[in-house]
């Protein structure tokens, strides 16, 4: 039997390892929402989602009051049906960030159960395209860092054999952004990807202006140039610049990804498995992008995304930002500049239950 007999959730606070500042926000604490689903065959699936500091208690309350109770007594193998059941039970509060995060914590737990039961690692159960995926660094590109620190970070990533580095942009003076990027490009040379990320800071006109100023620097992508709901602005930008436009971390539904792709407003998609509602919708976005000849480079959650990028044929890069080090017992494996998807059955995340209990807040 595979019936869900128990569904519980908890909230854990994890201090971030590095001060992370971009054009719009400061990320100083990670709220981690963890769901445990126990099935009648004795297996426990564990899933999770996160916030960058606010709203975690709301996600937890939605799970405990509305979503987890509907799962008990259901067959854990029916992931599509359970995702839809949970979604429909909260229809008037979806699509939205809080609901998507709650759905993701459930969905990833269900996938953990599925993979444990099948004896398969996630990367293989979800598609099995290849086990090794290229890495790029984000942890040394924050907006508060000096140009010297950006250059040192890029050289360090290059020295480890990683494929690129991401630099936050959105300094008030455009010349400041250009000078910082030029210094990194000159230090790294031509065969190294430099991504830039504005975190939705610009108007449409300003994004076009900045993209023109950046064009000689051979950037790999221009991430979140505009507010995520300005699809027309992204469409205009993509039509006017040679720099690929990357979006996805602030998109909470597969339909909105479809809209971006239909309109040619995204050259690279960056679904975040927590914000899109779990592995089930994440894979749909990746496959939709493949059908549109677009690559997928997910946002954050490297410990889980390594397996998902490895699962799909159009996965391109995993973003290196350690997220779970404080509450897990092992590290993501890296070899020859690539992240290696875990080979153990399940999601491949070795939770440290004692460390989790120490940091539990609700
Ligand atoms: Mg970003």
C-alpha cells in the first residue's frame, strides 16, 4: 500500500552564508519550509520550499490548515492528481507565491517518495538526460561587492573550471555597471560566460539603454531586466538586443512561462522549483522550453536543481549558491567544473534532522 498516513510541515530558519544584495533586495535569512509525507509502505518523502526572509509562516499555515489534510488517505503515487487536488482546494488563493511555495513543498515530497519507491535517483526518474551539468557562480557577484572582489570571484570560478559568473547590476550610474563588467571581462578573457542580473530593477527604456551599453562585453544573458509582469517590455527588449533575455525566478505558473515563450520574450528560462510549485510543473516548463528551442537554467536551489537540469535535454547551467549546508549532512558533488547529480534514490538530499530541530521556529 502506498497511502499517505501522515502529512506534517515545519519551518526552519537558516542564516545565509554571504550577504546577498541586489538592485531590489537584501537576502539575510532563509526560511525553509519542510514537508514530511509518511506512506503506508513505511517510506517517508521529504520536500521543501523557501523564502528569502518573509512569508514563511503564511506558507506553513496554508499547508497545515488547508493543503496537508486533503492528502491523508490518498495514494502517494498519483502525483498529478494530488497536485491538482491541493491546487483546487486553495483555488481562490492561486496563482500566487504563498500557494506555489506550499505546493512545491508537497510536490517535492511526493517525488521523493516516488524515487525512493522506485529505487531511482531523481535525475534518472525525471528523465535521465545526463548526470553532469555545468556550473556558474553567483555567490561572488553581489551588488555590494567592489570591482576588485568581482574580478577575484570570477577568476576563482574560472580556476575551478566553472563555466561562468553572474554579476548583479543596477548601480545608479550606468557607467558604474559597465566599468565593473568590463573589468571582469578583461580579467576572464573571452571563453567565459558572464551573466548579468538586474532583479527587475529597470523600466523598459532603461533596460534597452543598458543592454546597448553592455553589448560589446559579450554577455551570456541579461536576467530579469524588468518587472516580471511586463511581458511586452521583455518582448521589446529581446527584439532590440543581441543579449539573450533570461526570466523565470519571479514566475509562478506554467501559463505565464508559455506566454513569455509564445511572444519570444524569453531567450532562456529560469524556473525556480519552489516558486513554480514543485518538480511536476518545473518539468512542464522545461519541456515547453525544449519545444521552443530554449534552454533552461534554473534559479537557486542548486541541491535540487542539479538533478532536474540533469534530467532534461535542454538543461544548460546550474547556479552555484549553497542553500542547505547548515541542515544537510553532505555537499553537492563537483568534479571537473561540473555538478554531479546525486546517485542515491530519492531527491538525494541528506537532511540533518538534529540541525533542523535546532533551527526550527514553528
Ligand atoms: Mg536572479
